[in-house]
């Protein structure tokens, strides 16, 4: 049916008014002549309206005379008539055509050039890449057909050695240059003068020197920042007479390398209640949905009107309704009330101590390197009452405390 | 004379009828009988018609084989007319065969 209507629109049809007492005869004659006639509707006693194709109007005149039912065209519908009318409004039609041509024409140019990179650019700036693209001919205002993206990308990769990958993609009027920069050569590969210093206070347990001059021995107590392995290495020679090493020549400046394991202590003071009281969720909850208009009215759609529990915790999520860029002043608010109950728990002295230790370790772990091993721990009670126990917790670990510290050698 | 032709006509019809029954051919195909399809009381399709006798918004009378068919209703319009098919839309109340 819809298809027929669309076809009728393109073909063009007329609405005619047939008058006369013998309109049935008119219809029958139309049928026998095989002229399409549709939407026949009686308006009053001696009048009916019908639709007919424009091309059949001529044949109808003959039938009208035969059945003595004169008809009149009351409306013309469809594309052919629209075109006829358009002929009278040449300016409008010309404008529409011009608009389309311009739209098509303008969309065949590149108007925007953009640089995109997965990682932030380090070696080059966006402007440098854009300047290079421009010198190769990729700039706003360039016709799309002229741009050979593959060739351009290859040339750009050659001209900019900092890039390992360049791809150019044209999306509409936007030319997107996607780049991947070469990996920054790790500076560590180059030798730079450095000491190894202690990251923390501790007692040296083990020292392994790969490069540089050790300044501490096993069993030494070191402080944070103290040089453990120096980057200024003095070439030594063992004196043949005394057996003592003698320093000679100029010191060599190297990047010290090595592993220094030490015993390190951490301490924390933790207070834990022996008898813990507090509030916790019982598990019961009630949900409430409401709509907020603007900033004032809140309309509750489902759920309780007010908090259903004596003590409760509220969790609120609100979502604004968005349509494109428009923020409607309507908010959907989802509130969950959790019932709370007060509880009392007696940990006991031993339990409290255990808990304090666990808490302290948890707290101290943040300060420790990931791979450090806890070798010893001590708990000292500082204060004790029926309700509260305050303890100091010591933890001993073994860990690598070597940290590189670069320095500028003095130039003579 | 008229009586005789009528008698003959009815006789041939009877024979045709028996044929149709024996061969299990749908009667409308062989006998040129009207086939009516209705969708609720809103649409009516009539195949094998012999022309329109009367049309108004309350009543459509269509000539069919062996008489006429009256469609009585409200706001009746002839949606489509072809040499062999009529589509009537509106609110249909009654359908009467008049011999």
C-alpha cells in the first residue's frame, strides 16, 4: 500500500469531483475502460470524490459525456505538479541545486589536518609533524583527490626519522595523521657517573660490587643517603712490601653498580580497641527511585518515602538525562538504604595484639619494596586498658637498599 | 422464452457445480462466483464482480453472478476498483445477497 502511494506520488494524480445522479454508471464505465480509479468517497447525494492519474484525465472526459456525469479537477498532487510549480520559482530551485553542488564540492577538500599518537609525543611536536605534512602538500584547502595517502605517509616517515610509523587516513574533510614515535633510547645504556647510596637506614648484610668502589663493609650501620659504592674508583695496587693497597693514579669515574642487602627496620604505633563497638550493615536494604526536577522537587516513584530504618546508611546515585549535548534539568535518583546495627565485640588481649600486629604490617607494607622478606617482628605494649591497647610494632626485613645517585664529576 | 433460457442456464450451472465438486476445484475458479475476503469489519475485498449498481457512504451494491451483493455500513469508500476486484473500506455492518 505504501509502495503504491509512493508510486502515485511520482506519477502524479488528480482528485476529481464527479457530480450527477448516474455516478455508478460512471464508475462502471471507468472499470470497463481499465482506468485506475481509487479512494472513491461519497461526499453528498450527488457528488463523489476520487483519485485518478493525470494521464487518464483525457479518457475520463469521454466517459463523462457518455454517462452524463460532469467532473471537475479539484486538486493536483504529486511530483509532476511540484516540478511545474518549481518552474515558476526558478530562483529557489537554482538555490537548492547550488547548495548541493557547493556541499559536494566543499566536501571534496581537506579542511582539517590532525595528528594523533597513541602515546604522548616526545621527540617531535604536533606542529613539526603538521609542518612536514604541509611541505609535502597535505594542508587545509587541498582537494582530496590529489592526496596520495600511502605515498605521503611513506615520504613523511622517511623525512621524519623520529617516527617509525606514519599512516594518513582521510575521514570526510579531516585528514588524520597517525604516528608512532621511535622508542626513546634508554639513557641507562650510556655510562653516566653515579654512586650507589642507601635508600634507608640499616645494617649491611651482604654487598656485591659490580662496578665502582665499595665504601662500606658487611656489618656496618648505614644511614639513609650514605654512599655505599662510590662511582669514583681509585685504581689500587697492592704494595708488595706491606701487603697494603696503595692508591695510585687518577681516580676513574664510573657508574657504580651493585647489590647491597641490609637489615632494615620499620616501626609503627597502632592503637586497637579490645572491645570493639561500631555499626555494620545487617544486610537488609531498601531501594528508592525518584525523579528530581531542576533543583527543587523530588518525586518518589517507588520505594519508601523516608528512610525505613532507625540507623541506616544511604547510597545515592543520580543520573541526568542527556539528549545529545542538551542536559535536561531532570535527574533520576536511585537511593539505597542499608540498615545498620550496633555491635560489640570483645577481642581479648591476645586477639587485640594479633590484630594490632596484622594492622601494623599492613600499614608498613606500603613503605616496603615488593620483594622484601620479613625476617623478624616484635610487638611492644605501650599502653593498656580494658578498652584500648596501644602497641609499637617492629618489623625487620632484608632488602636491597641500593639506589643510584647520578653526579656531575668535577672537571679539572 | 425467458423461462426456458433460465431453466437451461440453471441446468448448466448444476452440471458445472457437480464437475467442480467431483474434481475438487474451488468453485470460484470454475463458476465465476464472487470471492469475498473481509478483514474485521473494516476492509472487504470482492473478486469476480460484475460492476457497481449503487454506491453511497451507507450502502454499496455490487452486481455478482446470479444476483447482487449489498454491503451496508458506515463511511464506506471504494479504496480501489479494478475490472475484477473491488476493495471497500469503512465500517461494515451487514452483507446481504440479493437474488
